[in-house]
C-alpha cells in the first residue's frame, strides 16, 4: 500500500487495493475465464499463472536452463550438442527484442534484462559456431548480424562475422563491418576494437 498509494491511508488505501485487484482479475480472466490467477490467504494476494498462460521471458529462461544442463559426457557428446542446439533455437525464437523493455526504467528490471541479454548472446554464439563448423557461412553471418543488433559491442559476434566473411572471400563487406566496429567502440567506449578483432579483420 505504501509503495502504490503513498498518499492514501487506512480504509481508503485498502479500498484502492481491492479495486485494483478486482480490475486485474477481470483483465486476466478475459484470457482464461475459468482460471484463478489471483488467490487470497493469510491477508495476502498471490499471483499464479499456472498452466493457463505463456510468459515469454520465463519460457526463455527455462529453455536456457535445459540447454545448459544437457549431458556433455564423451559418450553422448554429439547427441547433447544437438539437444542444446534445439533448446537454444527455441529460446532465441522467443527473443523478439529485449525482454521487459516496457519496464526499462524500473530499478528491479536492470539486472534481469542484462542477464537475459547475456543468455541470448550466449545461445546465439553457440548456434553461430555450429553454423561455422558446418560451413554454413550465410547462416553464421545472419546470426552474427542479429547479435550485433542487440549489442553493437559484442566481440563474439564480430569474431564469428569476420571469420565467416573471410572464409566466404567477402573482403568488401569485411572492411565495411570493421569500420562499423571501430565506430561502435569509439562511440561507446572511446577506444579501439580489441586487437584480436583487428587481426581477424585485417590479416
């Protein structure tokens, strides 16, 4: 009550709370009329979506956990890599831009959004390397560009992109991307790109 209605007190604040919960129940029940999303007990309201809703960023986190806990022992190495790839592909398909961006100015979302972004880039790095290993250069390049749209300073993305462009003998595109890389690092960090990226692009 103090956080949401600091100016109200006593019965007035309780009335505001009950009215808000009533509106929330009505809005949620439009999606699943028979579901009980909000329950009460011990003077508490509990929000439980249960099986009645799909929440993209929670599904994303679950897929990431499943991918990262796949077996990696020697006997099942190839099977495990395929399992991880499927999980990662399902996860990145949910990532249609930064999660929780509607709450970008809320303090509680800052760490969560960064963690989700890091997880997305980790999955994309894995998938890009799979494409490189399979000599699917066009797909690797596409994934690398997608990573850079999310993070213009993503070193893994530049490394994958430069490697794929060099193998594909696309020197003109390589030079253009390297210039974009230099601009991004100067703008964001007032620094030159890491030496390993420069060596990859110019060797």
